[in-house]
C-alpha cells in the first residue's frame, strides 16, 4: 500500500494511484537527470498532467498542490537554463514578447476575444471570460500583482454559443507560463 498522498474515501473519487505514482516517478527522473534529453519534462507538461479518477484514489487537492510546487521547481530550472544559455536580456525580451501577445488578445473588443462555438454547442461564458481578461489585462498593464492562483481558480460558466474552451484554455496556459516565469524566486 502506498502513502504518497492521502486517499479519498472508498466511496469518493480521487486520482488514479498508479497513474499519479508513474507520473511522479517520471518527473523525479527528469528532475534528477536533467541532462538526458529523452527524460526532459517541462513545467507546462506538469501543469497539463491529468489522471483518471477512481474511487478511493489519491486526494485531488493534495496531488494538485504537489503538482503546483513541482511545476514551480521545473519553471525555476527552465528560467535558469534559459538565462545561462541566452542571457538575462534575451530571457526578459522573450517573456515580454509572450506577454504582449497575451495583452493583444485581451485588448480585443468584448465578445470578440476568442472564437465562438457553434449555435448548439456549449463553450465558456463570454461575459465570464471577458471579465477575467479585463481584470488580468488591467493588472498586467499597470504592473500590479496577478497571481497564478487567480488563473488556476478561474471558473467560467458554460453557455451556448460561448467561447471555444480549448482556445481560452491555451491562452490561460500561456498566461500561467508568463506569470510563473516572472515569479520563480
């Protein structure tokens, strides 16, 4: 029996134990042996990790918290590697370029920031996504703190003819990348 994380109750869903442990073993190997190219995982890979659900599996809350810490450790390593390889100025310029792409997306007119799904499909509520984009954009333009947790905690109601979820999720993933890159100390 493994004790990596607390378990959900037998009648409650949690993450598949074997999948979580296999992913953590892969991450551990990649972190310990960063020189091996085939073992390399990125912070983005960790952020996008997903696991099947099973009754009595690992507590989702605990696994998610551990993955966030692991993601930050990998992001620090990626930043340090980029600075050593290309220099601080190049790293800052690359981050600024990624931020400008995001801000350009957020500055589009409301209800036109993302593609919409078809008439009979559900997507993210345009009002919810636009409100989040306005908040994020204002904070970033004004140089105010905007935490990664605010992005991760964003919840958008489903609406018919809403924004394309995949596209919104990719932009939010890019926002997390930028926020982690500047907040890895």
